[in-house]
C-alpha cells in the first residue's frame, strides 16, 4: 500500500462524526435514498461498497437480497459496521489496491471516497478491473470549480473554526481532502477507463443543508429550503455541494 494513498482514520471524535454524518442528517438521508434508487440492487447480485465507513449503505443494500462486500481503510469504522449494522466480514484495505479478482462485482458504489484519494486514475482503474462488463457504479462526491482552488479549500476545510461554523463534510484533518473533483475532469477520467456516463445529478446548492442542520429549528423553513434546493435548477453544477454520477462499464480495464 502506497503511503501517499493512506488515510489517517480511527480517532474516536472522527468516528462519532462519521456515524452522525452517514445516517442522521437530512442531506445524508436524502442522498442515500437517491443512491439506492439509482443503484437498484437485486437479489443474488454481488455489490462492492468502497469506503463503506460505518456501513449504513451496505446495510440498506443488503436488504434487497444482494451480497455486499464492504471495504474501508479504517479499522475503527469497520468495527462499528459489525456491531451497529451487522456487516459480516468487512475488509480493511486500500481502494486503489483491492484483493479481488478481475470482474468480481455486478455493481459498486463509492460515496465520499474519491476526493480523499490522491491518485484518481489508479482508483478508477482498480474500480474498472473489479467490475464486470456492463457493471454499474455510483460515485458521489463534492465538486469544486477548479483544482487550482484545492489548496484554498483544504485550508478552509481543515480550519477548526470553519469546521464548527459550517459543518461541511470532509473538513476533519483525520480525513484529508486530497483531490476534490472538477465534474468535467472526473467524467473524462471515467470515460478513459471504460465507463459510459449514464446519469449525473447535482444538488445541495450553496451548502443549504449545512445551514439547515446547524442553525434552523423551524420545520417550515427547513422544508422550504429543502424544496428550493430540490426543484430549482442551479445556474452551474459547480455551486452545488453534491455530485452523483451513475456509470456503466463497457470495456475492459486499462493497464
């Protein structure tokens, strides 16, 4: 495992944050429902959950009768996935070097994973290798207008004050942001590694859910902002905090 691809996880405060963020927020619940509706897991399918965290997605996918393989680099998160979500035999490994044979999975998801991986191409290459031809993948991440902004974004998102003030996901130093994705470059890389983009979805304009979760107590205002974000088409996807891409593998993995 390459040192630059490792993510330092496992501190109690971070694991507590991960549990709350994965399951309890309005944004997290809405996004999970959207991902599951796009993935459409079926009985007997073998589905890979990359960067599974505490196992919330794996748990819901398994309800469909599919066999879920959950992988993450955090041993502490995987312990919680066993006790809270009854995830059986999760695997601790680097998602850029996984211990699976070629074409092992029917489908795969990677939720809030790719922005923490330094080598995006190696991540996509490994994902392609493990998926079957015509296999479907769902990648969810937070886009940014340009990687030229990445140093500034990193400074903001690792600042304790902004972390407390905005509660924007991925701000912890224990889960460093390494490569925030530009939508155009991510889609180009996916096509290069044999994926056909089936659908792309952008939402959560200007971090409205972060504001709602932190400051608002009124159900009426919360409902208004939720519907505003849901139905108003943004001028540019780059102002959105969430990007979900559904893609299908149509060629063999590149070396």
